[in-house]
C-alpha cells in the first residue's frame, strides 16, 4: 500500500496537479447539474455521464504515461483514425434527438458516439506534427507552408461539413488559426484571411447559409419579439432561467423551470442555464472560474513546455477548450447564434466529456515526460561534446 501511495505521489509531482484538481471539480459540478436536470425526463443522462467520466479519466492517465514525442511520431496513425471515424459516419451515421445533422454513430445498448469529438484530438496531434515539420524546415513563414496548413485543416472541415455539423467545423477552424498563430505564423496571413472573410460574407450569407442558419442569426437582432416564438425561443428561455436564479439560485433540485424542462436541450448545450437557476450568479461565477483556471493552466504548460511539440499540443488543447467555452456561453446569453457547441466538461454527452479528458491527458503527458526528454537531450549533448574532443 505504501508503495502504491509513493507511486501516486511521484506521478502527481511530475504532472500538473492543479489542472487535475480543477478538472475533477468540473466533472463533479457537471454531475450535480445533470442529476438535477434529470427530473425533467426519463433518460438516465447521469449514468452515461458517469461511465464516460470514469472511462475518460482512465484514458487520460494512460495517455499521460505515453511520451508525447512518441504520440506525435505516430501522427499517421491518428490521421487514419480521424479520417476513418469520419468515414464511419457516412456509412452508419444517425441523427439524434434535438439535432438536424447526421454526425453520430449508434452503438449496441442504445449508446451513441460523435466521432468529430475524437477527431479534434487526432487533429491536434497531426497539426502539431505539421507545424513542427514546417518549423524545422524554416517554412512556417513561407507562403507554401501556409498553403499546406490550409489544405491540412480543409480535410476535417470538409468531411464534418458534409455531415452537417457546422458547429464542429467552426471549432476546427478556430483550433487551426489559434495553433498557427501561437506557433509563429506571421500576422499578415491572418490579416489577409480577415480581409477575405469580410469580402466573402455576402457570398457566404447568400449561397452557403441555409434559411435556418440565417434565421438563427437574425433572431439575435429581433426587436419586436417575433423570433421568440421560434428561432429565438431557446435562448430567450435560457436567459429567463438564468435571471430567475438571481444571486444564490433556488437550490439544488428546487428549480421549477429545470424540473419541467422549459429550456430545450438543457442537459447539453444549455447546461449553463441549470447552474444559473439552481445556484444563481454565484454558481455561474464558480463554473466559469473553474473553466478559466483549466484553460490558464493549459496555456501556462504550453509556455513552460520543453520543446515545440509539447507547446503545440498544449496550444491545441487551449484553443479547443477556450473557444468552446466562449461560444457556448455566448449562445446561452444570446450574443452568438445557436450552433450546437457543448460546454466543456459540463454538458451531457459521453463522447464530449471523454474527448476533454483525453485532451487533458495529452497536456499532462507533456509535463510527465519532459524531465525524461531533458535528460536524454543532456546525454546527447554530452556525447556530441566528447566526440568533438
């Protein structure tokens, strides 16, 4: 028993224990919210979420033990897995309740998985490898290098767009832009991208967005309230639920709006409304504080990583989690149109929470193995010095 405790202590000393603690706090808080929300229906979201969390924790710990350099080295395997998962959706994809896109795969026992969530992890690994290769060849600032990065991100974006999951498409684009920017791609390319987007907005509005997309955007600016009965209904009810909680909320299992399921998809994209009604402003602030600490710790680990591979992995996880938090909260508050983005660690969904846990495992791998990598680097340098002598 003492040996086990010593091993655990050694493990946590080599990882970011603060990140582990706040990840655990996020999952416990999410289970409270989901158990509360279950009063509104018959499906056992809590059971699914609990199983996914435990499986995700095991996966995160195992991944943290693998050297991240080896993980990036076998990037081709993750590329095959990512594309393979997308291919399975085209063959066996289903549409789940509350959505209008075919982006899930039905498993035995009534469970479903959303492959795009796991594809995010694969993308972080393959894009990290791509950035490292460009950096090693001193092409990360060249036009040809930028074109290769654009082609890289177009692969998952096109595949997922064909499935109808444009919310996930947006996250992939943000991840690619964020990782490229933090990796040192010159700002002039982002300025050119911004200019192209500005010029192309009318074309996108007219030819690439369907009526539902346009109506969701217009609902944000509806001044006479007509949208509240259709495309703006979910966001309006979400804001009412949050406001009803006032400072301290109605208390766990006491929210009447939660009990009657007035906010559509409150277990998923709109889980933040459950926190607002049950725990009030204080509960919302605590939730956001937990997520803030998580993303800041990931960013700090990126800055402190021993090499570029470690930094790029952490940058990818940072942009993935931070962008989803900002977009989800923006959706709930009526600042951003509803586009189906989950709240990391909190929204009900086994695939989502597992992918988040795996991403934390990747970050922990950077910390856990960097001491070993530093020792190997010192040995190599020592050997080279002796060889010169």
